[in-house]
């Protein structure tokens, strides 16, 4: 009979202990990203109520994504996107495209505000911030876009809420107000390398247009490249 190699009692004990020891998970990917400092703006997130507020009053939303352990159907093209439990979704930018699910069926005339609360986690050299959208009449096009009237281009570690008032979209006139919105798309950066933790996204009513009137106007010029399909 062939004898098995001898294993010392101490070595055998260590081996058996290791086999029954629970695997230690890598916690680095889930390390919390600081919420602040948070830039002041006309719209704020009320964590206790779980919703956005304008002038201290809750906003009625037709869509609200909080990304609690899921990307909730948002997709990218080439960028890395993953849930950050209890925080949102982490996005490492390679391509600027971040799309919502299709079939939103949002009446644009009733819900002109699009809100994106995020924290920048990595720098990049070219902020964009464009919001594209598609309807039954047209797909994503450079002729129809919005730019945030507040909250644009946060610094690394800064949390901000991008506020898009699509009743005054940068290009496309009153198209949003006259349309049913089927899908939205954000181009946060124009070049690869940036990183964001997207905490909440909402499409909401605007009960007080005057509250947004004092916000600094965003540049209306579109980014150079046309939207990719």
C-alpha cells in the first residue's frame, strides 16, 4: 500500500481551521464616500423624508431612483457602473453615456424638472452635464438637450444636485413640455477618467418656477460630439 506523505499535527490543525474559516470579503469597493461638503442650491435632498425639496417643500416626483443595492436599469456604454449599497451607484467614466430605462412614459408638461444628486469621486478634464432625451417623435439628438441651471461641475469629494429645468431647455424650445418622455440620458463628462457616486435621480414637478429664477444660467452651447446611438 502506498503511504501518504506525513503531515505534522500542527500543520494539519492549521489546514483544517482554514478550511472552516469564513472567507473575508474585500470591503474596499463598498467603502463609504463622504456626502459632503454639499453645495447649497435651490433643490435639496431630505434624507429623513426620502425625497427632494424645493424651498423647503416636498417635490412631487413621477420617477425617483435611489439605487438601493441596484442600478435600477440604468446602463452605460463602456463605463463601469455598480451598486454602492446605501450610497447609490458608482460610475467610473470611460464613455459619457448614462441612460435610464426605456418606457418612462413621463408627461413632460407636468414634470419639467430633472434632478441628479451626486458626489464626484475622481477628477476629469472636461465637464459636460448635458441631458438628452427621447420621445415617440425623436430619439436622442443634439437638437434637444438640457443643461443644469445649478449644481454643475462639482469638485472631488463635493456633493451637489444638478437641477435641469426642461421648461427652459438649452436647445429644442418647448419640445420637452409638449412631449411624453420615454428615456433620458446624461453625459456628465466629455472625456474619460472622471468618477461619480450618483445618489438619487428624479423627474419632478416644478410648483414654484420663481424659486429657480435666481439660479445662475448654464451655458447653452452643446458639446462638440453628437450623441452616440
